[in-house]
């Protein structure tokens, strides 16, 4: 399509948008690719939409190449399928809920596993119809608590989701590898630097999960990679071997000492080295201490619990990894009002 610049619907901006947090958001707005409608909701302008459709076509090409078939589900969905899988409640406040004029509960789809499964169940009745891979490119809705990073973490976004239906584990593994190779070709065609890492399945479930991550300074995921490049994993999914237990035979007996006015681990280390020197002559370090990190668990019914996590003094609690372990509950640090409710909890 040939279009004259004089007729192109395009306005660029000289100033950075006030709400932009990352360079990609700034550039998309200033170059006239997108415009913000509300937090986490954007309009795609002609240039941006043209790029968007080209990316979609690359995805379609590679999915179709191994025999996957495209379908399209509605975004407005009934409550019942998601109630059957408990995700009507598990998604908590992230789910956009509404009622039609008859009072029936509905939702805006955050993901479509239930709908794919029900569709295949209603259409196929024999294992001879399998294997089957279906996919869609569809708008999803999630009421993010804090939409950020422009189009990267929005409340309305487009997702390509794909599902395979297989007779046995061997067939499932073959379908998994077909999808994996398709994603490799997609990222290669897009010219993106990427790394494939082990990940946690989270709310999606499943026995195996990998993520394709494009390294960038504004990303929200952190991954680790071995020096030989043979292992990479999202920090949420890193598995470390349990160390061998250390013998305490021959060590001095434990005793309790007062540590007043020690609000930080550094304070505790300094006090210990000054007043309680080690018997082996080595200086105390943060790794020799234990700190209790006090957190608040919030459940789907909005009830709460206090959770205390003990970690070495030189370590921090990975909140995302902890949330994956306690899902569907959420985790956050205790605020001032929480300490007021629990006078037995003392800082320091």
C-alpha cells in the first residue's frame, strides 16, 4: 500500500510523556505509534497498527507451518467454565467481572484454556482425531493493580495462546517441541536477542514450562545463566541442591545475648564483633546471622495472615518466588498499620 506522508494520520511529540517509565513506552508515544486512553489501555495508530499486524503475520506463518489451526474465541465469556476450574475465584481482583441485563455473571477473558478444552470436548469424541493443535490471537483483559511499562504490562493486551491435544505423553512432548521450534523461528525472524529459560507454570499449570526472554534494562523478569551457557532459568524457577548438613559436634554451647538498638543486620554484626568475638578468631559477617522477614499474606476472600520467613542476614526474600509458592494468595511487606494490629511484632 502506497500512502502519501501528507495524508498519513501521524503526529509526533517533542516532549516525553509524563507517565512513561521505560524507553520503549516513550518512543512509541513520541513516534506516533500509540496513544494512552487510560492506565494500561492504548489506542494503536496507523504506523503502530501496521507493525502490530506484521508481527501477527509472522506468528501465524510459523504456527501454520507445523499444522496448528487458528480459531477465535469471544472476549466476553460466561462464569461457569471458570468456576469449574476454580479460576473464577483464584484470579481474585485481576479478573474483570460484570453482569448482563439478566443478572448472569460474565467475565472478560484473561486466558482461554477452559474454552479451548470445552470446544474440543464438544467436537471430538475419539482418540483417533488426535493430535490436534489450535491457537488464537485474541485480546485479553486483566485488571493489573499497577499497569506499567507502556504496552508491556497493560490491562488490555493481545496474546497468542496455543493448545495441543494429544493421546499420550510422547505425543505431548512432540507437540511441545513443535511449538518450541516455532517460537525460535518467530524470534529469529523478528531479529530479537533472546534466551530460553526454565520457568514456573504458575496459574497456567503444567509439568514443564519455558520462557523466551528478550534481555533489556526495563524488563520485569530476572534470570540466571551458568557460565558455560548450558543452563538458564527464571529466578522463580531456579533449583539449587540442598547442602550437606554441618556437624555441630565440638562447638561451644549456644547462649543468649541481648542485642539492644540493633535495627539492621549491619548493626548486629558490628555489635557481635565488638562484644561477642568468635572463638575461632574470625570476624562475624552478615552471612553468620539470621533475620526474620515479616510479610502479609492476603487470600482470595481478603482475609490475611502474618508470614515470617527466616533467611541468612546477607540474603533477601524473593517475593515473586514466594508468591508462586503460596499462590493464589498474594504477598506484601507489612505496613505501619499491620504492625499496629500486631503489637507483639517488634522491628529490629
